[in-house]
């Protein structure tokens, strides 16, 4: 594991967490617990990408890690009361967002900062 890769991916996760909380709270009030869960999920995506040693294509790696880490949060999102979206819509939107954040974290880490998986 490269320390540079770990730090960059985790920092991207922190930024993604802030962005995701801001986007989620733009639709209405969020509890502190919900904000913490959203933030932690996105930071965890960056962390897992940073420590992973899977030697696969960077894009597939980011999308895959984002999807895997987002599964628990997707089930939790189904329980959030939202009159605009169905429970399954919330589930899949959470998974898609996780895949996007994972892709972006891997893009920044592997392509922009050239911190490849070692």
C-alpha cells in the first residue's frame, strides 16, 4: 500500500462527503445522524480505495469499491422518509452516487496524482 495513495484517496473521500452532505441537505433538513452517515460512507469509499490492493483497471476499481461500500447506506436510504422518491429509487440513487464518488476518487488518485495501486 502506498501512503501517498492512501492519503489522496481518503482526502478525496472527505471532499466527496462534504459535497454529498451539502447536496442531500439542499432538499430539506437532515438530522446530524443522517449527515454523519452520509459523510462517513463517502469517506469510507476513499479510505477503501486507498488501502485496496486489487490490481484491476482504475475505473472498474473505483466503481466497484464505491458500489460495495455503498450497499449498507443504500438500505438505510430506503428508510428515509422522502415523498418525492420511492424506497427503491432511494436505494439505487445511493448506489449510483457511491459508484460515481468511487470513480471520481480513483480518477483523482490514479490518473491525476498518479498514485497507482502497488
